[in-house]
C-alpha cells in the first residue's frame, strides 16, 4: 500500500520507517501536489495539534476515495470537532489517532522503525464512523508493532491524557525549576532522572497541548495540588500517622496499577 505522511519528525518519521519495514511505500507529503496525495491509501498527519485540521481541510478534495486519514495529535476533542463537518461529507474516512510512544528528543534523526513496538495506539472515531474502517486502521497499526489499539471517545482520551501525560510534563517542568536543581550532580540518582526526564519539551507544542485541553488538565492539576498540600501539612506538623497513611495509600494504588 501507499502511505503518505505529512510531518517527518520523530513520530511521523517513525511511522514512515515502520511502514517501509513492513514492505509498503511511504511518501513525504510536505509540499506535495494533489496527484501525489490522491495516490495514498493511508495518510498520517503528524503535524502540531492546531495544524492538523487546517491541513486536512485544505486537502480534503485531494484524498483518494476510500482512503484512511489519521493524525497523531496529543489532544483529540479540538481536532475532531473542527473536522466533523468535512469528514461527514467526505468519500474518505478520518479517524483520530494518538500513538503512546516517544522519546525525550525530537526530530527525524531520532525516528525509529521500532518506536511503536509494544506500545499502545489510541483511536478516536466519530460515533458514525463505519466500524469496518476502524477495524482496518486498527489492523494496520497492529501490523507495524503496536501491542494494543484502544478505541475510545475524544472526551475520554483527553481526560486520561491530561492525567497520564500532560500532568507529568507540568510536574517535571515545575520540579526542575527549584533553585537548587542545578546543583544536583553527585546528589541525584534514578529518582531524580525519573522525575525530570520529560522536562525536556518543545515549548510551543506543549503550550498548544496544555491550552487545548486546559479544562481537563486544570482539574487533575488541582487535585494534585490538594494532595501535595495534604502531604505538606502532615510534614509541617510532624503528623507521622497521616504521613504514613498517605505513603501506604500511594504504594497500594501503584501496585494495583502494575
């Protein structure tokens, strides 16, 4: 099959290499004309989230009838709402996508055909999307190494991603901004590395992700602040019983989530 990819950074480049490894032909759609776009059976739009819908609308008339169109944006409600009217009228199928894989460093040079091996792929179809097209895209994702494909609503996606991804990036960034952080050498080990790994971000992209999902992110951030405040109060008052109870509860929940 012919796979077109718009945006050959880490994620788009890894899709390109994974499909080539599978035996498919992959095309770079940056600056591509209508004839090249119309040859693609699958198109993956790996642009920053606020650029996905405009690019798809711009080329809506160029897509091959029956083609599958997906994206990799880390927020889904804003993208799907902007594309719904276009997608309803189309003779191709758009299904929102979000691969749960990545690296600390971005760019095509960091891309890897094996990036998706064992990872999850999230798909967010519309309620009216034909189930056979969802299954088709699901099979394609599994064929390049994804271990599982989760099909959900854009609302549930954004709620969960606010907690599992976006909140972690906020916490990591805030954590490394402590005034003594730069003196960590010789005093840090695995815990510090785990907490700071995702502080290395592209500010423009993550700004758009945070603000496009600000309602869900604000909720989980508020709950975290409340829990941290409870920890602080227990520590300030030397409340050993409360502190031990909090630590035991965290351990219990973590062990349940393995």
